[in-house]
C-alpha cells in the first residue's frame, strides 16, 4: 500500500478535462433545464512501464429539480497493483529491503532501481454536490466527499458562490473546502530518519521484532487541508472567453510518506543504511491559472497556463491545450498536449552521506524533485441515436526526473539514479 503514490496517480488519472465553451475543470456552469437526468459512466486504465498499473471505474449522475436545482452524485472505484520507487538508490550489488509490515523481505537486482512491490490497494470514493440558483445572477453550491482504502481515509466538505454581472458576460466565483484525512500505514508510522531493521542482522526472531518495533509508532495520524479559490470568467466575444483563478491551500498534520526511504551511503557511494524519510508537518501552496477557450468554425480550442509554488520551495509550470474538431455533427476528434516542469523541494535529496549530520527533513521521492513531463493524447467521440454519446481516449505520458545539482561519486556515477517514468492512459466513456 502506497498512500501518497495513490493520491498522485488519482490526480493523474483525472488531469484532462474535455469541456466545451463555457466550461472548465475549475468552474462548470450547468443548465439544469436541459436534461432531467444524465448518467455518465467510464472505465480507465493507467499503466506505467514496469511499475504501477491501475484500473478505475467511474459513475456520475446528474438530476435536475425544476430549473433552479441540480444534484450531482459520483462514485469511483479503482484498483492499483505493481511496484513503486522506494527512494533508495541503485547499487552494483543486489539489495534486500524489509517490507512495511515487517513480516517479509524483497530483493532488488544489482543495477536496478529499487521498487517496492507491496504497492496494491482498492479505493472507493463517493461524492455529492448540490447547486441552487438563488436569483438570476446568483448561484450557490455545496458538496460532500469521502474515500476509503486499506490504509487511508479521507472526508471532505466544500461550498461556493457565483455571481454573474456585466449583462451575464462576467462571472465571479468564490469557493472553499475542508478535508480531513486519517493515515494508518501498514506496520505503523516509521520513526523519522530511523534505520530499516533487517532480519539477517539478528540472531532470533524476537530480537529482530524488537528492533523493528523500535522504528515504528503504532498509532495512526491525520492531516487537515483547507482550500480556497477565487475565479473570474469573462466572455470576450461571441466565440471566445477567458478564465483566471487564484488558489490557496493550507495543509497541516502528517505529510510524510511512510513507505519511502533514503539510502545512507559512504564516500564510495555504497549504501550502509536505509532511513525512513521525514517531511515538514505543514505546507502552504498557491497557484494561478489562466485559460482562453474559443469556438472555431468546426471545433473548439483552449490554451491554459498554471503557475504553482509552496513553502517547501516547490515551483511548477504547466502548459496545456485541447483542440476538438468536428468531422460531422455527430463525430469529433480531439488532440491533447500538456507540458509540466517542476523545481525540487528544499529538503529533497537523492541520498544522504553517512559522515554528515542527519538533517531535520529529507526525502528522496522523485515526485518532489526536479522533473519535467509531457502528455500526448487523442480522443474520439460519437453521438448516438437519442442523444447518447460514446467516447474513447488514449494518452501517452512521460516523466523525466532530473538531478537537483547533487554531486555523484563512487559507484553512484555508474547508476541510473533518475530513470524516466512512462505510462499509457486509456479510457472508454458512455453518456446517456
């Protein structure tokens, strides 16, 4: 079970939004009078090369009540298996790791990136949102969210208000949310920067178990997230609109990934110990998003840019575009391009030196290191008799971690410490 990996993959599975003019992933305006009931169903596959595999089933129901109220309910079930990078560095010799439960071991071949094959879980997510038009220019919405997996529980509330003015050409929206997460790792929470216990280092099972228990805190922990966003949507002309968002997120509590480790190496680059990572217990994130969306003669196109930064010193830039072309009134194709670039967290390090004092915070998780990534995707949709719609999506994703300036020495110069991550995303959707 890999809770932080799971969270990031869930986001990756939902990255793309294929909305038409007047809609976006950040702010969607529905006309409840158009359809009394609408159902969307989809199944998605996400597969990393030699790593994580995920299958996700999604169901979404919209029910309107008159012309002012709309209920939206969603269920998501996903299953993940495979292997995830543990954070340890590759070595010239094979390596043995203790499983998070402490009840087994796994080995990594010489020269291979250490991957933890305990990555497996099933998650159930339920959410509901109610929106209400209070007056011709005012709309409010509120929602609840909950998800459960073996070692992670998440509960949330959200709400927002929208106001239209300037002859309904301008929409100002303010929204917020609160999420309470319970973290209950397999084997307990590791003691920060403690050394992994190995069964082979002890004469008896009791001695090993005592050493393992000394690296663990039995109780679960939690984290709290407060989100706020202000959004402005402006109609520029009959064919173009512009949207700008500012988001603020404050997270506090247990933010460490209990399944990630760092290699502690000597001056020859040889690993002496595996230390459990430690991250700060708070994080403040800010982001700015801008998007232009336009209707062309036979299609729709959008361009967006997002800048994000936080007090962990992570900064990121995202450029994205979708172009949808209508081959006929009932059939369309869509191209999706996305580029992402990220600067590493201030406490990110690929490894630790044994002759240096231990830092307060350290993580070798490549997902908070320097990296770039791109997505190439196509989608095809067909409207059927009765207004139903079928769509198919296929995307290729590649992530390239980079060295953050750390000097490599000894046998580390011979290893691939920053391997690329490649993945395929496939989705089939049906709306009726």
